[in-house]
DNA sequence: CGGTTCCTTGACGCATATCAATCTGTGTGG
DNA sequence: CCACACAGATTGATATGCGTCAAGGAACCG
């Protein structure tokens, strides 16, 4: 059952990119029309072919977006955590949803009606700008994902994924945590769980140890072999003599 | 050498989604700051790592966007024709370009300065809306491409590609033209030219004949096996008894 | 302690990449 | 007009890497 007055129950001032920089009035307009809903793990939020009535913002939990074929094969698009939004792009596409969304964990979602967003975009430049930033960021991730799957070996894909986790979780630490089940990550990387498992063994020889969900780097530059020009740009090690993106061969 | 006054040399009133519905003033603001440039075939327009200063709109010719690895492997992202834009998403990403763009044919490009776009988006709701529509449309294509490559066989990918061409070129005709070189299409579909060639032979047995760049459908429903729920929605045959998306097995 | 779920490991087969040769169409120069 | 050269496409033979199938192990939970 949807709760009311999300403006009080949701912390909107920090770390929700969608709402950043909005005026009081404009923010109120979004929130006062929104509702919050709890979703149990594994539950379907949007199906392929659904008409999408809301933009969803994750208050708590995590969500996976994907496409699946009639034969049951799945292609993971994104795996998202609190603060991130989904169906943000879909509500501007026209037609029904080309993707599914399911809950990876028990989650709490803020649902902003699509027509409110579409209206407000026309007069609220800041909201439009936020949406453009968010959607293009996802676009970039999608491009890197596609590129990985088409051109890289399973081990290189895994290393690249670890690298991005590493930078996300603080490039100073030598430890990384896997944020999702291995089989979920395997699918995201376009491989079968068995292949993922074998890739873990191979990457161990390159200085990256994995126990359970815990990754330990033998040295600070262990992941550098998997870097590309894009990623190097936002790396604190960029420019140091040890930094040679794509140096892995 | 860039020509001036593109407002006169470019036909902006029709079929350029980016400019649709803009007021005279706002359109003028874009065009008066833009330039037109000719590019010879094979020439690089943007490289990975470049700072992107323009949004490009194809006046004439065709362009390919892609990512490539240091080893020379390429992953095609899109192949575009006149009226379409590129680098539209990139100018909102922040950082340098994660993708390359090269000319597949001799082309003429309208170049709109990125800062002009970024400024105008904040006050011109229609432009923001247009950009959101365009970028999310590309997003959708990217999802379908990813899905194809991950879950489908080469033959199914080919059939799906033919289906989209078919609908693009008029679903009433039984003939389709390949708009690009086969090796280019092969790479877009995530396979080698040899595999592409073999897929062509296999698809011949399913009622789809290919001679040179010319495809002939044996019957109007020959491509239906390759359809998915998304695509079915915009198909004129949708709802007829012969329409069974994903019916191919 | 038994059951479930997830992960790992091994053996095997197949589909696609790879390598190499031939063919086709196109354009060029004699 | 023909001969030649070239790029792209096709075809064949081979290899290899990932998927598949099946079994075993490890952690979690009742």
C-alpha cells in the first residue's frame, strides 16, 4: 500500500542526482505527486511491453533492469542501488517499455508520475538538465558494456568490472566488495556462471584474489592492465609512470 | 573550410528531429552559431578521449560511431544517415568522448557548438524535450543491440536487423536494400564478415534471398519469426493472425 | 543435522573465430 | 575493348574458447 507525503519520508537533499539544484517549488511539484512503494525481493516492477506510468527512484534496496527473450535468456542492462533512478529514459521513448525491471533485494521505491515529469521538463530547465546528465551517464555505461562484451575476453571483462568497482568504492583501498551475487554479475558481463568462476581463477594469477564476495588486490596497480582511456581520465593514478591504460596484452 | 550562414544552406524545416517545434528565435540562435563542414570518406571526426566541442547533425552522407581497443578491435555503436545527430549525448556526459566517429561516406556536417546547446537547454523546454527524445531513442537501439548480441544466434541477429530495415524502408515492399557495406553491418551485429556471409546462406532457406545489396522476401511474413514484443508494437501486421512475435525457435 | 541455494570443478561438444584460398564485381590503364 | 589489379565477399578447413551437462563442495538456514 503506497504511503503518502514522501516529501517527509524521503531524504531528497543529498545524493539524488535527479533532484539536485531544483527550486523548492519545482521539487515540491514532483514530490507532492509521488508515492512510495515497498517491493519484495524478486518481484517484477516493470515488464517488457508495459506502459510505463512512473519514473522510479530507489530509496532503499537494489534493482536490475534487463531484457529477456521468450526462451528465457536474459541480458542484464544495469544493476542499481539507492539514489539511482530507472525508467527515466523509457518515459521519453514513446511506446511501451523495451525493458524489464526486477528487485534484486527488498526495496523501497519513490514513484514519480511520468506525465508530471514530462510536463515539468518543458518549463524546468534544471530538471531537463539533470535528466540529460543522468541518461547520458547510463548511455556511457551501456557503450562500455557493449564494447566489453564484443571485444574483450571474459577475464578482461571481469578485470574491467573490478576496476570500476574499485574506483567507485574508493581507489585508495586495496579491498573491494562484490555488490551482487556472482551469477548476477556474470550475466551482466555476458557470460555463464561457470565461465565467470573460471575467470576468477585466472585473474588470481594476475594479482587479484577473490574470497567469497571479498576481493583483495596484491598491489595498487594490479587492475591497471584492464583500464581504458575513458576510465583512466577519472583515475587518481592517471599520469603517474605506472599508468598505461590498455597496457594489458 | 567551414561555410557560413548554414541557416540558408541547410534544410531545417523537415526531418531534423533536433529542430522540430523550436521557435524561430531559438532555432536562429542555434543556426547562427553553427557551421557546416565537409568530410571525406574514412576521415575521423571525433576520437576517443577528445574533448567534444560540437553536436553534429548530418546534412549529407553517413557516419559511424564506435569504440575501439588498443589492439584494433572495433565495436560499432551506430551507423547514421542524413538528418540524424551524433555526439548529442556525449556533450552532456562530462569528461572526454568515450566514442569515436568516422565518415562512412563523403559527408556534410552541421556543427552546433556544445556550449550553445547546453545553455539553451536550460531555458528552451522544446529543445530539451527534443534531445531527450532523440537520446532515449538511441538508448533503446543500444539496448536492443546489446540484447541481440548476448542472447541471439548470428542468424537471428541478422533477421532482426533485416526486420528493422524492412520497417524503416516501408513495410509494404518486399524488397530491402542494404544501406552499408556487409563488413560494416557484420561488425555492428557483433560478428566477423565470414560469419555474416554464412548467416546469409542460412537465412536464404527461411525465405529471405540476398543478391549483392538487394534483399528479396519470399513472402510478407518471412521476417516475422525474428520479431520481438517491442518491434511488433510498431508493425502494421501487429494483431493479424500471422503475427506471433518471437515465434521463431 | 539435513536441506536448500549458490558456487565450483571436470569432461565434452559445438559454434564461431581464424587462417587461407577462391571468386565476384568494379574500376583503371593500355 | 580487353587485361589487369584491387577491394570486398564467399567458401573451405581447422582450432579454440565458451557453453552445456553433470557431479561435487561450501555456506546458510531452518
